[in-house]
C-alpha cells in the first residue's frame, strides 16, 4: 500500500543530472524543469540532463520539438489542483496535480537525490480531485499509534487528492494514511535492507475506537525491504467495527504480533499488533483507513478520519486530518 518514489509506477520516466547548487524553493525548482509544453522548460531540463536523456531530446528534434509533442498531446496547463514538496531519506521531491487543455488531470513528479541530482522526472495521467467532504466532517477517532521510541510520526501518504494520497484510486482507501517514524529526515538508521533499522518497526499499532474485531490476519511473512510482490496486499491486518458501516483497518503488522482475533471486543488505544512489513509495502509503516465494509475483500467505500488530540507540524489542528509531508504527534 505504500510505494516509495523509487518504486512508483509511472507512465513516462526520464532521468537527469543537475548541479547541487540549485537555488530557490523546491516548488520553484520543480516548476522550472517540468512544464514540458514549454520549450524553455524542456531546455532547462536538457541542460541538466544525463547524456542518455539529452540524446533522447536531441533525437526528438531538441527542446522545441519535444515541447511541441507534449503540447499536442496534453495542451497547456489550465489549472493547478495542488503542489506538494517533501524531503525524506535523502530524496527531495515536487509533485503537481494539474488540468490541461486536452487532459482532465496529470501528475508531474520531480525527484532530487541528496547531491542535488534529478533522479526522476515524470508525468502520468491522473484523475481530478474527487468531491470531498468539508474539513472537520470526518469520523472522530484517536490516532492508531503511541508516541514512538525515537523520532516523530510522519505522513508519507495522506490527503484528499492524488498528489498527496495515491490510495485514492481504491474506493475503500480514499482517505487512507501511510505513517512512518522519521528522525533527522530519515525513516531508518543502519542497513536499509534490515527491518530493525526502521524507526517504526515494532511500534504498537492501536485501536482507534471501541469496537468488535471483524477480521484479523496473522502468520504472513514480513517482506524484504522494497519487495512489492506479496499476493496479500494488506498483509497481517486487523479490521474493527465501530458502528453501522463504520470500520477501521490497520495493515502490514509484524508476523506473529496480531494480538486479537475475529469477534474480540477492543477498547480505544488497545494494542492490536506491532508495526511490520507484511503485505505489499516497500518499507515498514502503518497503513490506516476507515471503510464501510467489514472485511478487506468486501471493503465498501472509504470514510474520512478526524484524529483527536493531534499536533500537526507542532500545531494543534482542529479537524485532525494530516496530509502528505506533515509531522504528527499526540497532543497529550
């Protein structure tokens, strides 16, 4: 459910090299090299490009011809729905969800590594943001975590459009969250291929409200870091019924850590399992969402969550709905 930027599925992918001395905000830098219907923007990309990419642009007739081809396919940008910038694990990236003359929406992504090199520049068809309930209209729940042993919880995916929340392509996961623990800008310390290196590994995953367990899965293996080949997307997981057509799901629990079974009554804040890496996940994290259905296979539709007693980037937030790139913590 959580795909790193490296592993994300993209419609068009190019690579470029850029100097580490770039100036301006992440958003400004991203805009400068990502308006590919503009010959000026393509020229900026070509100037920073790897030899292979520059050769492809030259083979297509150079920046003017390249931009003309993009313009013919998509047209000019007509509306920007959202722009996101975020840095974690040495990767800095800019994403823009926008409408174009001949495309209802497309997602543009620029990724820089820790040396300032543009590791990826992509554009892919997308969907416009769906109609969303007003802020503050979510289901009130407590967060699915406690204060971590180290670092701070970080919203890797979350929000109400595809720039912030790729889960929205699945109806039941429209308002889902992927939560990591980050310390000093990184989600791990030590070998990147070892589960125990990740700060959130083994953190307790908690019930968000009182309820009855409708599905509990355990025994699935924790996958190697970056391996997205698991057949069971949610891995070890627990679903709790909190009311009619109101259920919470926590996923990717550590093998052998699930502490409840179907039919058990649970209380808000009760441990359901430990944060792991089972299922389809690129690194340990908590996946959480609310849905109308009682099982993962019959999930229904998603519901927005309103986390109570939350600090977002150090500030109390009234509706408790963090978005991609924000640090979150318990207010008390």
